[in-house]
């Protein structure tokens, strides 16, 4: 019997294909979250790339996933991520009991099981300084974009002005926060001349972001259901 809803919580992957899942995969927690907004999006990770897309569900436990684009990083252990992708392509119903979410195919054994976890206010977890170690989009390798200095950003909530360095200039940027949603304003920066595309890539990417997630010391900034920037706590 369903005792809670899909939305409004984080679900930690604890079992897939009948086998227990480690607490961390590639030092990341595997999970899924469901957004109850107009587009019914989901965000997930199998311990490597950011996964996501849209889903439809019904009161009688039916569910269908439509997978969107994901990041394309290669990690040491891709097995859980690959299995999780298969679950999203196969599952057609779900059950929730005792804070355990099961994704199922017909009446077969669960394809995957998740444990509801209590999360603190993620907005408060933004506070502090973060350094970029991944950015999507440009054809130039990350170390080529930032050969000497990586971009940083510092939050000090409840102040809604973030500060940082673009890898060249210091900047200030306003932002709006609503739960796990975030929207940045136009950055205002100092005017030193910068070599390469690193600064422009960082600022342009910042403008596309509308969501964020935090796991341990990793901040992921997301556009739609695509992780476009990753930062580590300094």
C-alpha cells in the first residue's frame, strides 16, 4: 500500500536487480528525486553522470519514464548507472511502503528499491566557497579552458548575492532560490582582459542554470535535467 508520495523527498538507491547497492558509487550517492512541477521531471544518479527526464504516474501506481539527455563523464564503476538506465526503460509501475519505493515491471520482483531519506534545507548547504571541476558544452577540454585557475563561487545565505572569480576576473551575481531551484542574474565583474574562452564559458553556463543538488562536498548545477557544471567545496 502506498503510504507516501513520490515527490518532496530524496530516494536513495539501496537495491537493483535483487542485489544490494553500496552506500557510495564512485564516492557519490545513487538516488532519484521527483519534481511535481508542470513538466514532472525526475533527477537521478547511478554514481557517475547526472540522469534525468520526465515521468508520468497515476494514482493506481502506474509509472513511465522518458529519459532525457545526461552528462557524458566516464567513471571507474559504470555498472549501477547502466542498470539504472535499464530500470527507467523497463519499469511500468511502482509501490511505496514503509518509506521504501520499488520500481517494478508488471508483477515481477522489484527492478530497483529506494529508501526515502530525510534531507536538510539544501539552500543552507550552499554556503561556503566552491571550485568548478567540470563544465559541459565547450569542445575545449576543461584543463584547456582553465589551465591556471579554476572558476570559484561563494554563497553566504541569506544574502542573495554570490561572489567569486571567473578564472580571470572577480565577479558578483544575484540569485533567486526556491527549494532546489536557483536562477542567477547577470554577473558584474572586474574588467581585466582574459585569454581564451574560460570566463565567457563560465558566465554563459551560469545563465542557463535553473536547479541545483548537493551531495557531500559536491555541488551540481543543472539546466533542465542536464548537469552542466560541477563544483567541489573548498
